[in-house]
C-alpha cells in the first residue's frame, strides 16, 4: 500500500501480485485457472478492484480478446447461480457461456 500524492492518506492503493497458486505451483500459460469469490465476498473496496494479467516484462499480456483486466468496471460479469463470481484465466476460452 502507499499514499497517493493527490488525495492524501485516505486514498490507498494495494498492488498485489501473485505467480503461484494454492499448491505452491507456479502459474504457467498453458494451464487454465479460476479465481472464485463466494457470494458477498468480493474484495472490500470503496473504489474499484481489478484482476489484471501481465507478461513477464510487466506489460499487459496480449490476448485474442484484447481484454487485460476484469473487475468492478466490467458490467457484463456473469455471477454463479449461488451468487458467487468465478473468473477464468487461461490461454483457451472456457466457453461462450462463461
């Protein structure tokens, strides 16, 4: 977290980065992954949150959809029947319904 230079101490930004998943295995581009937020447990923010994919040089990861981030600014996110949200990550489409 750090203090922004415009709004003062009350506007904080958390920059998180992960390259491993729950079994301490490194994320690799030829696998598919999911991130699931149970109902009512989206990241607790007053502004917005996003999940962004970067390449090893820390630039946006090129992809066929030209989509580089998903989060609160995406109004077309499809929630699960139980009210949770699952985000699919990978180099292949999980299907048009997802």
